[in-house]
C-alpha cells in the first residue's frame, strides 16, 4: 500500500497500485494516474481560474494561458475536488433557487444536432441545471434530468433547512415549496432576480442574482461558443 498520494476526488492518502501505473483510492475506489508536480505560478493560477469562472473549455483556457491542455485539465481537477469539500450540508436563512439550461450557441452546435432541431426554453435539448444560492455567497448547482416538481422539490428539502426563506421565480414546479415548511417568496424577472428579503443596499449589484440570470449575463461577456458551465454537485463562492 502506497502513501503520500492524495486521491483527486476525496483527498484520501491511502491508495493501492493497480494496473498501468494507476492508483486506486482505499476510500472511494477512484482510480487515477499520478503525474509529475503541477508547479504553476500564482499568475498562472489566477489566469486559469479567471477563464474557468467565465466558462471557457479546457482547450480555450490552454490557448489563453499558454499552458498545455493536460496541465489545465489537472489543475481544474484539483479545483473541482477542492470545491466539493466546501459544499454545505444545508443552506439556511435567505436562499434563492433557480433552474437554467446550459449549452453552447445554436450556430456553434454540431451539424447533426442542428439537423435534428430543438426548442427554445422548456423542452430544449440543452442540459438542465438546478441551483441554490445562499445569502452568504455560496452556490450549489447540480445537473438534473428535468425541471419538474418531482425532481426539484426533493433537492430543496435535502439542501435547505425548514423555516428558511426560499425565493424563486414563478415556474410551476415551485408551487409546493410553502407546503414543505418554507417561507416562499416569488420573484418576477423584471425585479432583478431578488426578493425583498435578499435586497441589500450595501451589496454589490448583481451579486445575488439567480442562476439563470447569472448564466445569461455571463454569456454576454464570453467569446462565441462559450457558456457558463456548472459541474455536478459543485459549490462556488460568487
């Protein structure tokens, strides 16, 4: 058994050497192939994280930073593993819930996707993502199979403490939130994505925007084809 090799997924230090120079974590059974030390400077880390937050792919980040794509992938794996350790068990206080569809622009899709066609909004072929944003600045987001009440309400009950104030839009899937023991507040899109309880005159504008408004706003700053990406079960600080 080999020590001093941390698992990229759970940071456990106990692992076995398996086939093709890989190692298997003793806790989560994840297999990976350790490589040489990453050795990125502070400037390189800042540039890599700046482009990653803006939603660029690993290939685009490698072009912008001048790093090899394999080094970018290794660095992003470490970043995602670190973010998974900071996911809170429960959100409380004033939280906002929202859903969005993640995908590239239609003109940048593959020809096979464009031939099949797609719808805009509900029923689109893009990936649905559900997110919970806390007043403290943390966001939990997860890829979901659909945005129906049978899918979203169990996630709210699991991640939000009862008695909290839940702000959402007028999508029908959130109709039963109040019946689950929460204080439900509806937000119209023209209100800026904030309920009255979440408004703070000292807060930087746009800091507590809902997930869909933030993704839409990020797309306006991205190069063509880029989109706001959300990993499965990732908690971010906005």
